[in-house]
C-alpha cells in the first residue's frame, strides 16, 4: 500500500453496506504478498447508482471489482458476459474488466468452495451431499458440488419452497444424478444427515452474535466417515463444526472458502495462477488475527 504510484491499478468492492467487509484487508494483503501493483477499496453504492458505479469503474480503468449484497443478482444486466457459474447460480461476486473494455461476471464463491473442498482431499466425487440452506451461498455450494462430481445432493431448508426451487434449478442445469429438496424439520431429514457423506451449512445459523446456535443439534448424526463444512467464519470454528469434529468428522470452515474465493478473484484479475499454499497459509493466519 505504501508504494501506490500512477501505475497502480484499482480493484474494489461494491455493495451496501460495506463497512463491515474484510475484503479490503484480505485483498490488499494478497496483493502485497503476491507482489501485485493493485489497491483495493470498499465502495458503498446506493441502488439507484449501481449502473453509474459500474460504468464509472470501467471508465476509471478498474481491473475489476467484487460485488456483495445486495447486488450479486442486480448487477447482471450490466455485464457483457457471464461465466457458467454466474449464469447458473444467478449471482456475480467478481467482475473482470477485459482488455476489449467489456465486463465479465464471475462467481468465485463457487470456485472458492471447490478449491477449499479439494484441499481437504476428501473424495467428493460420487458422494452423497446434504446442503443446509437455499439462498445465494447454498446455490454456489450446490453448483460447486456438481462440479466436484457429487452424485446426490439434498437441499434442506427451513422454507421448503426455496429448497425446491434451488433443487429444480440444479437438476435442470447440471448433470447431477439426483437432487432433492427437504424441509429442515421433516422427519426424513435426520436420516438424510446421517447418511450423507458431506454435510454443509450454507445458512447464517451459528454466526456471531448467535454463535451458540447450530443448524443441526444432533451430534449422533455425525461420524468419522463424513466431511462437514460450515460457510460461517465468525466464530471460527463454529459450534456446528465442533459438534461434528467431536464425533470424528473431518471439518472445513468458512475462512478457508473466503480465502480461496479471494484468491480465485485475484487469479481472474491478473490472469495468473498462484501457488495456493503460499498465499493460503499466511493469509488465513493474518485473517484469523484480524478477526480476533
Ligand atoms: P445467502 O445469500 O448468504 O445465502 P440468504 O439468501 O438470505 O443469504 O439465505 C440465508 C439462508 O439461511 C436461507 O436458506 C435461510 O432459510 P430460509 O430460506 O428459510 O429463510 C437460512 N436461515 C437463516 N436463518 C435461519 C434460521 N434461524 N434457521 C434456519 N435457516 C435459516
């Protein structure tokens, strides 16, 4: 950051609100660590100014930007191209300004999830997975699971109709063998959680200040053959992860996915592949310190 010059390229985050975001910290740290000449700022943009903000970023020569709530869907009409992940999930979290001047919308929540899941070396291919949640995060996870070639996905949500909608979309748009929707309080859910190889919390349940909550309370549901993933990263680990780990399950937390999606965004902006482990271990440690 100390070396900003007239050659430094801009990156940023567009959303509302953005003041809570850790993305500027993470991205400026990554730029520094990877020796990149970029600066990353957070921009609060009001809904009626979204188009101007996008066009402004392009006119000012931004290399790209991240998009957060509430604009992950709303930004789509201003894109010239969409990646398959952005198109299928209907959500964009990374925009790349291409040399032609056109804007491409991507979803690195999907690739961040698959990258983080691959690091566990758990065999997700041909597995049976259960996803808690049916919002944007769950859509990214469900599509990511199809890319990891899971066989079966159950979408389990408090509001059943939203689970059905997501299951329908995934079933229609991918080659998944089986995708089902189920309510959170359905009697069959217990068995589904027990029988799943991979269980993922893609809801906000368990996030501070409600860290005493957990999406699934029955610790007997978990065992040492399972991989249990929580997208929540405050606290880290979550109660859900602790519960599953106490039964011997392998666990993966939201911090890993957050770092991986940021790395994926950087790779899109720089068109360079970075050694995941080099950037990963240090940024994860620094990020954890920042959160404490
Ligand atoms: P995101 O884009 O981060 O996924 P979202 O679209 O608001 O956010 O989705 C939040 C998810 O968490 C939803 O699946 C929501 O369930 P509903 O569809 O029934 O609202 C789920 N969720 C949030 N609070 C919950 C709670 N207390 N119990 C169960 N599920 C909850």
